[in-house]
């Protein structure tokens, strides 16, 4: 079923950073840096990575002088725009680490991610951060024959690993959780929680400031050098400089090809009636995903809306980022059509908000964290959309690396993981056009009943570097 609405007549908000920030109020920026400064640790980027790193460093060493330098305001980027999935995903998949570090190391990484989900929940509770957290697990559904084959293959593979904890669900069992039309089967695991992204970002920034961390907003770092972060307002010198810029890394001198700024878009519905929720179910507040190549992600929000995400324009020429979340209005129609395909009872639903966010994609699609004590340079990022949890693990790992401590965290296989740079333009723009065009075509073929994964998707996996994840 395809039903479109004139979104602008409904006064749909487009951009304004995100629904999450619009809902709780975009904050008044803190004062900017006013002249050069010397601290012990300077963190470039006020998203989850920077905030968690500052939090754990201050908790471990209250005497440390720490400054966060943020271009806009804390949580402006992906941390305040994401789908609200606090999940245990090992970004890029575990298989690559079996080859480089062995199976035990890959499994330890998975178990650490499971613990990370609970760590975020525990810190939010302990620090009084109301982020609307509900640990309802992750439900993945298949609604086409080719998807069903991939789902079953994924389930069989996951059963061979410790800590994955997936449960297979028949069509009826899956639809009893969330009534997705045409579901053929589903699988669920408990290690995921729904959150309100902006509330978590706002709460973390408040906590670290209370701990004594200095936060400078409206302060763009143009260059990072050993023990220096350069801004037009002054240079910050520190024994340790942490790059926590994720999808905005390309805006720093010399780092344009480090991470590809991939764009993901979201819509949020109007609040739904009790009758509609009876038809849909979703009482467990599971994070909902599918096995399509142009995958979607969704949650039932605390105020009973559906927040529904997927790809709009995946990549902008020369690593450009969006303007405060604004995206092409046609994207709202595309995402709404898919949401109605999932839930036909929403055929006349209104969309209240459309926005986009930028996430960082490494060339091998695997996130990394590292620190060089010789130069004092540290980094974390490349989360490819799983940063709500990965940022917390990165923050704790950077704490240990900066303090010179050898721990179970510093021994995880993503530490000092080397990733080659992305190709220069126009190659990466052409490649992303080809990749996502192929994924879209593959999904269309599969929706028409194709029983096996399209060769177009396999080709796109090879070109993108994601073949090891399948």
C-alpha cells in the first residue's frame, strides 16, 4: 500500500537538528573558547564519545584538567539525531577479528558489548539521567523469501557464538511482539534498549560539567596536532588530545578521507491512538529492524509515536554534511511508505518531523579506538550507526589508554585497529551511488518474491568492503 500526504500542508518540521532536540528544546550554547588554553586532556567533539571519555577520566582522576571543544553544542551531531538504539552490535562484525586476533578475542568483544548496554543503563540511573530507557531487546523481521533465507543463515551463525543470545521466532511469535505485515519469521535478543538520544546527551553534558570538565561550544577545531588543538579562537595545548568527531571528521585539516560521512534519515509519526497500538502491539518497546539491504530501524517512543529511520541521500559530494538536519522532503514520503507497508493501520498517519544525521563510516566498516602516548593523540569513531553503545565502551577504553593502564578493555581487538583511507573524489561519490543503487534494486527484486539474495547486493557488498559482514 502506498499512500502519500502533502507533508508541508501538515506543517511537518524538516530539520531543526532532530525531533529529539525539538521535543526537549535546543539548548542555548555554552560560551565559546576565548583565547589559548592549557589543560591535561583536550577532547575535540561534544557528542557521546567525548562526553563519555570526559566522564570516565574525571571519575578516575578528579584532578585532571579536561576541556571539551564542540563546534555547535553537545549532542548536535549523531548523538542527538540517532534512532535511539542502545545495542550490543560489534560494528563491522566479529568475523574479521577472528582472522586478526582469534575467536576468543572476538567473543570477548561481543561480551564486552553486552556489558556496555547495561553500563549505560546503570550510569543513567546512578546519575539521575532520565533518557526514557526501556530494555526491550532487538527484534529483526523478515517479510520476503530472500530475507527469510538470510535471517535463518544469520541465526544459525549467531548460535555458534557466546553472548549473542538470539531466539528464533515463528511468524506468529514475531507478530505477537510487533505486528509487521507479512512477517515470515523473526529473531530477538535481550541486549538492546530504547533511549531518547537528546536526553542522554543533555544529561551527560550536565554531569561532566558538574564534575569540573570545561565545555566550550561554538568552537570549531580546524586542525589537530600532537598535543595541540587549533581553533580560530585560540590553541588548546594538552598532554592528550582526543579526536571524537565521528561523521564530522572530514572538516578537520588532513582528515578528509579518514571517515566517510554517511547520512541516515528519520521520520517520527504523530502520537498514535490506543486503537492503533492494539493493532500494532509493540508492548515490549523492542528496537525493530529488518534484513533488507537498505535496512530500516525503528522504536516506539516514550510518548507513543513511531520513530522510523532509513537511508535518504546516503552521501553528499566531497563529504558535505547536512544543514542542521534538513533533508529532501521526498525522503519523508519514502520512509512513510515503508512504515505503512510495515503497519497498514497507519495508512492515514501524519508525519510530524523529518531530519537527517551524519555517521562516520571507515573503509572497512569497523569502528576503532586508539591512543599514541608518544604524540598524545587519541581517537575513537567509525561507529556506522551503532554509536549509542560503542561510544561508552570507547570512553572507558580511552580512559585506560590515556592513564597508561593495561586492562581487559585495552586488550579488545578494536584497539589500534588500522583502517586505510577512503578513495578521493569523484571515486567515493560514484562508489556510494553505485552501492546504494544496487542495494535498492536488490531489495525491489526481493520484494517481488525473488527467493535468494540478489547478486546486485553481493556486488555492492564487495565494492563497499562489507563482504566480511554477510
